[in-house]
């Protein structure tokens, strides 16, 4: 028994529609975070064990700073996607749901922006 309308069968649209993009972005960012997290752990190791000048030199490397910025973007985007799913599943009121999703997206955007600016400022100081 098929519950789709004839128009949706012609267009090939099921009940998922735009949800598949969200699902794929969660998976892509999760896979990207595996190697990028190793770079972030390397930065943390340098922060705790190396002198400031050596850590600054490590972060000033174009490859390392680019990877840290990519990690920041991926981790905050992945987190926003995950919290959006939680909000959609557990917040019943439509207005509160929309406000919560917008708030989460805004907060994570600002946190990612602050992190990227911190990396760029650290590079310019060194």
C-alpha cells in the first residue's frame, strides 16, 4: 500500500524531502571530525606541553591553522545539527521549537566566529 500522492510519486519525493540533506550533513561532518579532531588534540598537546612560542609557531603554520579553522567549523555545525534534531524531537510547541532552533544556530554561529577570530588573532600576533 502506497500512501504517497500521484504527484509525489512522479517527482520521486517521499516523506523525507529535505531531511536527507540534514542526515547526510551529520554523517559528513562526523567523518570529517575524525581526522580534524586528531589535529585539535595535537594542538591541545602542544598547549599543555610546549612553550608558548613553539605552540604559536605550530598554529601559525598555514596548514595547521587551516585545519583548526576547519575543525571549528565542522564541530559547531555538527553540534548545531545534532541539537536541532533533539529540539525537533522533544519540543512540542511549534513556536518554541522554531525559537530554540534559531537560538541554537545563532549561538553556535557566534561561537564558531569567536573561535575563528581567536585563531586569526593568534596568528597575527605571532
